[in-house]
C-alpha cells in the first residue's frame, strides 16, 4: 500500500465509506460512498406510458397526420430529460473527479491495506511517537518506585538520607531489570507500554523477543540506572540515560540506544 498513489480508497475499517491515502499513510478524512445509479423508470415516464400506451388510437392519429404532440407534454418531457441528463452528468463528473479510484472499480482492494490505530490515526506496526514512549517510561518508573520505595522506607527508617538513596537506587535498578525483562518476553511490552498502546518487537523480522534480547534491552537501561549511583562515575551514566531517552527524536528508525543494543523497535500495538 505504500507504493499506492494518493487518492480515495476503501476504508480498511469500514467498507461503507472511503478514506484518503496521502501516498504515505491513511489520513483522518473519510467520505461515504456514492449510492448506485437508479435504473428504475422515473415516475413521469411510468405515467406517460399509462396515459399514452403504444398503439393507442390517439397516438396513431398523431403519427398518421404528422401532427406534433401537445405543447405542454412536449415541453414537460424536454425539461425532465434535460434535468435528468444534467444531474447524471454532473453527479458522475463530480464523483469521478473526487474519487477517481473508487469510480473505476469501487476503490482499492489491496489485501495488504494497513490497520488503524484510532488514537493517532497511524497504521498498526508503525514506529511509536516519542511522547508515547516517554509517558510509558514514566508510568513504569512510578510503578517500580511504589513497589520498591514503600518497603525500603520501612527497612531503612532511621538510616539517613544517603543510605536510603543508595539502596533505593540499587533496589530500583534490580527490580526494574527483572520487571522489564519478564514482561518484554511474555507480553512484548511493559505495563506502561500496554497502557499507551505500544509493544516491542525485533526490528529485523518483527518477531517477539527472546529471553536474551529482552534481557539485553532491559540491562542497557536499568544497568545504567544502577551504575548511576556509583560516586563520581555515576554522572556519566546519568548522561547516558538522558541521551538514551532522547535518541528516538533524531534516529531514522525511532530507536533508543537500548533498542539498538538489542535490535528492537517500539511500535503501535494491534
């Protein structure tokens, strides 16, 4: 579908309407399909046949004498015919100009037409926007912080802020690594990514992640988070975490550094 020229095609989600393809992706613009042309005789044609049937004596007299039909009937028929021709011509011309592909064959029937994600009107499987990834990471961080931070407050109560910060960072890094590795392997996404409609797959073949791939991706992020608690050198790992989070903004494949280390990509889920 990516090589299909821009135009109106059958909506992959609703066969009763058309959706505009801009040459690269589907757009939010839709239009109801035009109804089929009416082939039944119009009311005035039926009435004319009933009043003046073929072979009627009055009609034969007109034909034999060469007389023209009454002025009122002739004018009415010409007016109706002109209106019918104009309406049909204008309707067909307007529809063909607006929906050229649909007018030639009812629209595109490409079996590879991509599905839709209603939240962003983007195709399923396309790279996830950076802001969605950021929100998902924040949600995961809050969840891990609650699971780890509350128990640590009771365990380290009275030990001082320095001890609490150190052990909280170590526990958060370890729990985060286990949490992300297990969920990426079993569900292809963390809870934060699921909430934002995202999943992680292999970039090469879009396959689910193996244990090794999930562990590499998690370790690249949470390992740096764990090492950021080391005095002096920890600042370098904090800088790495910042670059890792921002990297998809300028990367051509929307990958972060831990994506590149594991060969993965974050995309919209189905």
